[in-house]
């Protein structure tokens, strides 16, 4: 469950003279904050830069499709400088924000996308690569930064493209699970849906290929059944081969699952090794103050020897302590062969008397040296760090050996599978009819068999998914009334008609066109004037935009009631889709949401004297200017925006902001 979200407090953009010649340094306070300016002055670019600083890559989904906001987006927009001049002073964005009680500051190079600095409560993060994991964990999504990015993109960012959450049952479930449930449930549901989608896509592709080949056969006038043209003996051999093929495929699946698990373990070990090496280096640096250079060199030599030596040493130590409870010292596989058991007993006795368990030579000199070395250690932390580094290196080598062994088994099984498949094709082609026709029929049969397997995999994943979703539906049902109440409040502020929301289970969901598998997730659907709107097309452009915004606000409203935490929400040009009659209603909708303590960043064009004055009216008149970032002053206005007539209109709107009565 998400317990906190980043709350922005300041943004600074530097070296971006092409767009912001005076730079940007703006303090952001809770409540409504507005970024104003005309067309082409960099409102959207600034919003993207802020989000890019905190989250890295952005995925902006909307009516125009999917747009990826990466470093390429900012190249050429910020500066005309080139070469070393640009590289030495690149455009940068710096953002301050809080998560619970801690203050974070991130600084990112807009030219390369690199994180330059990360500061948490005044302490610099030595490895900026750890930033995503730390931020995800701080908000309550343990090590799942991609889930946090999804929440930001679909719940906290209401862009000009207006990606609509209120009609997406799959996305609603993902967001609500992340907000109200636990991260593991979100991962499990998401994984099952990905399996179902992939299997369904595979089944449809295989079916399409088979249909094309069947059409080719039909056009050639070939109607006979393949199986009827094979001899009884051939059919028996083919069935045996198919049994063998299925067995090998099952074994391959098992091997690949184990390989995946081992590779995930290797990735975890690599992270642990990085941390252990850092701890060891730090402990050695501290220890230098209390130990001689000779000892320092001896300690380094003892710890940083080759991984092979470390693995042997660690293996022997563990074997001596627990000879019957550990895996093979060489490859890491569990258990010892029976013929080695008696030898291990002898080796153990030899080890007790100070002899090598491999060659039986006395270890007196080495024992004495090691004893002498250990007696010289005055810093327990350095010794502990060295031991931990050795342990992780040894585990890493064991994992590598297991991966190599499994890869060899996988290769062997693939060779077997290829042989069985070749034999099957040879038998199928041994009939008396034309080989080309035979090959087509064999291919069709194999495609249909693979299609059936994919359908089985899809249906199995969907059955499991539906069972898991039943508990999720119970969670949403408990919150249905509070979400509906919040939705009514915000939607009614905009629409001058009755608004509600209804929770529909899978069997009640509206049908959709297309052959793709439908997400079985239940969902909330808006009810406007006592009529369920199953599609966003049932409303006008402006209506569906603000109904969708009302749904997002309702979810955050309920989350705020439960946790007491607040969020930073970005809303781009909300007035762009409505006429003057609705300007005030949109502004009130945003003000009421911000009144809970949320931080709103609203971009707006100065195209009328209604929206901005009404939007800022929740602030005392003396404070309003501080909550507005005026890009007409900081940016590069176009000639048409500098014309006296237009300039006067812009100034009149800002004067109206200052004198507009405070909202009640």
C-alpha cells in the first residue's frame, strides 16, 4: 500500500537560455499553483522536466497514442550551444520534494538524463543508482519503482492528451491495488494478466497462420485427412514420438523456470556484492587509522585473492563445521554421492588435527599465520566486512556453477527435442502423397496443436486470475461508497447535473469490439443523470475529461482520508476544453481538491479573465503572485505576444487576479 507520495516544494532550471533565458527558480507551496504563459513559452516542457527529474523516463499516454519523454525530448529545446561549451554547462533541472518527514533533492542533466546529485535530509547519496529503489520504498512500494512511475503517470498527471482512467477496468484495478492494498497483490495480478495476454496473442497468431495454410490446401483441391493416409504402424510411432516430445517440453519448462530463479538470485547477489564491497572499503579506510601498513596489505591480500581461492576456503570452512548439512563444495548442488561419504568422514577427522582435508598435509604454518593475522585485527568491523565479502563471493560462484549446469541440461534437452521433431516430420512425410502437400498438412497440425496449448495456458491463467480478483473486488466493494461520495462531489462541481459512480463486476461489464482477450477485472463506471456511461464516447470531449479528473480526485480523496497524506497533482490547461460558462466550475473543482492540503500544479494560457482569477481566489490577494510562475517574463515571448494590444490584455488578466474577491 502507498503510505506517502512525493510533495514538490521547489524547482530550479539552469543553463536553458533558449527557452528560459533568466532561468527558473520557483518555490511551490501546498494548494493551487499556476504556471502561466502563451503558446510556445515552455509550460509543458517545464512540467515534463520536473517529472523527468524525479522519475526519469516518462510514458505519456493520450489520444495521440504513447509518447516517451526521455532526454531526446529536451535536446534542442533548451540551448543552442554545442560541443564542449554545452557539455561543460548542460541544461539541468533540480527538484526539491518531501516524502513523509524527509526532504529530497535531485539534480538531473537534461542533455544526458544522468542523475547528477541526490540528497536526502542533507546527506548526499554516494551511489545515485540506488535512488529509484530508495524512493519506491519510501512511499510504501518496496523496491518497485516501475509501479510508482505508473501511479505518477496515470493518477498524478492529467496531461493535455487526457488518458482516461475512468473507463479502463484493468488500469483501475492496478492503481487501486497499489493505493489501497499491498504491492505483492498488484505484482501477482499483473503477472497473471501478462501470461494470459501473451498466451492469447500467441493462440490468435497461430490460428491465423493455420487458417492461411488451410486456405492454400483448399484452393489446391486437397481435402483428404492427413491421419487417414498414414499406416497404422506409422501412427503408433508418431504417437510415441509425440509423448516423448511432450515429456521433453515439460522438462525444458522446468529447467527454464529454475534457470530464471537462479538468474534472479544472481542479480540479487550482485546487488549484495556491491553493498558488501562498499562496506568493506569503508571499513578498511577506517581501519587504516588503527593498523599498520603491513597489516593493511596482508588483510587486502587475504580478502581480495582470486574468487576460486575464496570459494575453496569458504567451502572447506563450511564443510568442517557442518559436513552433513551442506552442498557440494565445488558446484553447489545439494547432497554428496554415496561413495564419497566415507572419505568425508576421514577428511573431517584430519581437519580436526590440523591437516588439509584434500591432501592431508599439516596446516600448522598456515594456521599459525592466520592466527597471527587474526590476533592483529583490532577492528572487528573490518574483519566482519571481509567475512561477508567472502561469503557473498562464494555464494555467487555456486550460483554461477548451477546456472552453467542447468544451461548444459537445457542444451541437451533442446537437442533431444530437435531430434524427436525431425523424426516426427520424417514419419509424417513418409506417406505416398506429394511431399509439399504433406509438409503443409504437418505444419497445420503442429500449428493447431500449439494453438490449443496456448489456449489452455491462457484459460489456466485467467481462472487463477479470477480467483485472485475476488479478494480484490471485496476490497473495492468496501470502499465503493466513499469513492462514490467523493466522485459525486467533484463531478457535480463541474457538471450541472446529477453524478454518481457504479461498481460493475466482470459479468456486468460492457462488451467491447475486437478478438483480443478481455481483462476480467471489475471496474467503476460513471453514472451521469442516472444513466451508466459505459464508454467515454457517451460524453462530450470536455465532459469526459472532467469526469475522468473527478474519478482520479475521488481515489486520492479516499486515500487521503485513510492515510492523512497528500499528493502533488499536475493538471495541464484544464480550461482549454470548456467554454466561458464552465470556466468558474472547473476552477472551483480544482480549488476544493487542493483545499485538503494537496499541491496542485496547473498550467494555463492567458486567454480569458475568468479562469485564472477564479482559480487563485482561494489565496489572499497579497499571496497570489507568489503562487504564479509567469513565463511571459521568464521566457521568450513571440513577437505577436509582445504587441501592445496583446500585452495589455495579458496584464489586465493579471490585474483581475490581484483584485478578484477571495473565495468563500
